[in-house]
């Protein structure tokens, strides 16, 4: 889970899945999968996804602050 939390934090810092994936040298689908797995592990939705953007939920803000 620690790796997925790191990826989540990098995603929030980058502001987009595409930029975060590029910075981490992984594919965007791999990052999306990691975030979805993290949400399942934490039993909480971390992001509200729109067509091209996302915003943190309350749980997402807490996870990021941690």
C-alpha cells in the first residue's frame, strides 16, 4: 500500500494522471489501476473524477495529508 500512497501523493502534486504517470515513468493506465486499488484498500473514494480533471474527496485530502 505504501507504493500506492506514494503514487497518489505524486498524482495530487502533479494535478493530472498524465503528468504524474510521465514523472514516475509509468503508464497512465497503470497509475489509474494503482489509485483504484488504493481506494479499495482504504474502503474510500479518494478522487472525484471529471472528464479531464479530478478533485480530492474529504478522504482523499486526509490520505494526502498523511
